[in-house]
C-alpha cells in the first residue's frame, strides 16, 4: 500500500481525538505543548480547532474551567505528563470544587513501565493521582476506544452536578493506526449530556407551602444559578414572587445589581432576620457561615438561627450538609424554577411590606453612606476611589466581563462594582483561590470576544502574571488593573528582626505596567482616579491588551480582607 492509500484508509489516534472532540461541539483547546502533546496541538490547529497555548498549565486549566462555566460545554485543557499534569491538577480540583465542567487531558508514559516503576520519561501514575481530586477519571489504551473515552468524559463533566474530569491518554495511543471507517464509526456524539431533572411535584408543593407562610422570605442566588442559564425564569420568579434576594459573588448580574429587590446593601440585616431562605444553586458552606451562628441571627457561633431553608440543587446529597433543609428541591434549576413559577398564580401574596420596607430603609441608608465614601478622592488612591472608576466603567459597558482576585481588592470590588448582566463576573470562587486571574481573563476574552477587566491584587496577579504574554500574543481585549499596595493585604508589615522584608511585603514602587509593555501591550501607571479612568476607557474602547498599575495606599487594607477572623491568631484573641 502507498503512504497515500494508507492515509486514506486509516486514521491515527491524534485525528480520532480531534474528531471526537469536534463531534461534541468542542472547538477550543487550552494547552501547553511538550511530548506527546506538541504534535497533537499542531494537528488540532491544522484541523481548524482554536488552540490557545499558555506559559503554565495551571492557567490553561483555569481557562478551561472558566470556559466551561461560561458556555456549559466542558472546557478542554491538554498538558504533558507528570509535571505538566500536576501543574494542571490544581485547576482541575478547583473546577470540581466550583462545579465547573472541564476535562484535563494529559499525555502519559508507557503503562508497562509506569506500573513496574522502571523509570520512564516523566513517569507517574496520573490516573490514580487525579481520581480523588475530580469528579471522574478515565484512561484510553486503544484507538478504537477514543470515542467512548471522550463521550464518558463529556457526560461526566456536564451531567448532574458539573465538575472536572481527568482523561489519561498514553503517548502510544496517539500514534496507533486503525481502519478509518471503523475509527469514524467508533466515535460517539453525546446526546443530551446534561439531562433535565424535573423536580418531584410533592417537593415543589413543600417549597411553595413554606414560601407562602413566610413573613420574611429571602432568596439566595449562587453561581449554580448563573451556570444554569435560565436567566429569564429566575428573573420572573424573583419579580413575580416579590421576594428580596441576595446574589453570591458569581451570581451578581443574574438580575442587575441595582434591581429594587436586591438586598445586597442590607446583607447582614436580611441574613439575620429572614425566616424562610431559599437557596438556588448556592451551598451553605463557609461563604454563608454554614447556615448558622450570629450571621444567621443565632445567639452564639455554633447555634442554629431557627431559619427554614428551601434548597434548589441538582445534587441530592447537598441538602442537610450543614443545617437541616426543610424543603429540598432536587432538580436542574431551570426546571425547578419553572415549576415554582407555574405555582405563582394570580392570587400570590407578595411578602409583607414591613419586611420589604425595612430592607429598603437599610439599603437606602447604606447606599447613601457608600456613595459618600466613593465620592472622596484621597491621595494616594484607596480601594474605594480606584474601584469607583471601575464601577462607572462597568456601568457604561455592562457586557464587559470582570475577573477579580486578591483579598481587599476582591472584597471591596465585589461590593462596589455592580454587575448588570448574567455570567459577567468570574472570581476566586469556593476556595478563595489565588491564581485564577489571567487564565480566567483569557478564557473570557476567547469565548465571548467581549472586553475583560481583571481587577487584581498585586499578590494575586503575581500567581499568573506571566500570562500577560499570552494575552499580548493573541491580542486579547483584556485590561488588567493591578491594585498595587506593595503587598499581601497591606504594604506596611514589619519584620521585627529587621534583617529582611516581612513575608507579606513586596518591592515598593514596582513597575507592573512594564510587564505588559515588554510584550507589546499598553502599560500605564495610574496615581489618580482621573489617570485610571483615562487608561481604562482607552483600553475598553480599543480592545488592546493593557495593564494599569494602580497605586493604592499601602495602609488601606486589612489582614485577609473581610475574613480576618479566620486567622488562627485572631481566633486565639476571641
Ligand atoms: P456559590 O459559591 O455561588 O454560593 P456554590 O458553588 O456553593 O455557589 O453552589 C453551586 C451549587 O449549584 C452546587 O451545589 C451545584 O450542585 C448546583 N448546581 C450547579 N449547576 C446546577 C444546575 N444546572 N441545576 C441545579 N443545581 C446546579
Ligand atoms: C493558591 C492566600 C489569600 S489572598 C492573598 C493570598 C496570598 C493575596 C492578597 O494580597 P493581594 O490583595 O492580592 O495583593 P490585597 O488587595 O489584599 O493586597 N495561595 C493560594 N490561594 C490563596 N488564597 C492564598 C495563597 C491568600
Ligand atoms: Mg496587595
């Protein structure tokens, strides 16, 4: 047989993987090359896939996770074996923790050598290591199983509670050749990868009964509600029911933050006072003080606040994880909210006006106070005066995507920068992890084409800073704003021995803007809100890769931002 006939009649592992992905509507790969992935990425690009190549696998993985959250298709990350795999693993674990669908695909060494621990190139039992850190893990040994392997990975990532999947592809697999027809027939297009899960009618009635009797009802929207892409149903439920709501950080914008029913500006009041709380795609984890304690109006830290909870979630085991859930509503959020909407007929009584009125009163007071703080223009800038500029920029471009990490930079931005559209805010999520910044920003730009504004603490930025080269290389519309306060939380820590810098301090007067300039992007230093505004407006309108080094008062922050009390030293003082 000539080489040409051989190519016509056979297909190799490389092409089977690419065709299996394409068949499942996957058109983008986030990756970092090396054996055995280099050739794969070249071929994928030649076959018309978008290949985004990073400087570190963690950021490629984070990009895949964010793409998964934004698109409801599993984000795909390819890495080399052992060290590349391990670098990607943090992103896979983080995606799983946050319920984002992604697939980490790593090349691996020869099974026979790995299993006998004979010391292959980059030897590691990757499947075993990945398994406890993700939702599912698979390995494909034969080219004819590639279709099944990709199908199982796609289904596992998307169905039920979404999450991260590991797929192990040994180097040898890519070079395997099989009959083309048989190969093509072995591929599977996954039908209905995230089947709707309709809630049971009695569970719906139980939830409706609680809402009907509530005197002080509250809805909490979480990132699961944002992921579910049933924005109109949710908005209709909130507005028809008249119930005040609180968005968790990545659910901001599901309804515009300036909506009259948003209780964000009266958060502590509503959490302490509500009698019936309906969670929609939000877990009662540490971010919600585990549903108990003083935040929830209880007498002491461990006590229950006496609330009745309704929990809308696709995971049946989520209910009762922290406190008793009176009405679990298990199903996909779209179907659950549609079922509730069908029950809000003409006779639906909106919540008592003494509840909604009390919330409005507190909101008005707090918003007035906030407006006064935001109007100040201290020198140097503080978090408020700098964030006020970004707040206005996002108001003018509500389609822009905000990426946010840091401690004070995160906490202040979350409450100051209002969001107006769903899925426009990506942040540190359930773990409060640093390092998602540039990976998330790249994914947001690549998957949406919209302007991206990354609001970054100077420490947070450092975790993924080298990816500004990636941003420049692909000429992405990303504007990174580094909140430069010379350190972690503050720049004023002192080492009592005086022989070196304190562990939270950074080089003062650091020129972060030069990092972007080094790769041909725009770098600007901003000492005033006016300079910040000029640079940000320019970045958003031109779409050029930009980094603004925003100089922030190094004394302005607090230890760990708003979670100071979680430090062991703070607990000791209690
Ligand atoms: P937040 O941090 O915003 O409070 P969490 O990540 O804690 O949100 O909670 C998200 C929840 O949403 C998870 O418990 C997950 O099972 C759930 N979830 C994700 N997607 C869906 C969906 N389509 N339908 C129902 N529940 C979902
Ligand atoms: C992977 C611990 C939480 S917040 C933070 C660290 C190191 C940085 C805060 O400083 P930054 O913000 O970004 O300058 P600011 O505005 O307060 O000065 N490693 C990982 N994740 C976490 N969360 C940490 C360390 C941490
Ligand atoms: Mg800082």
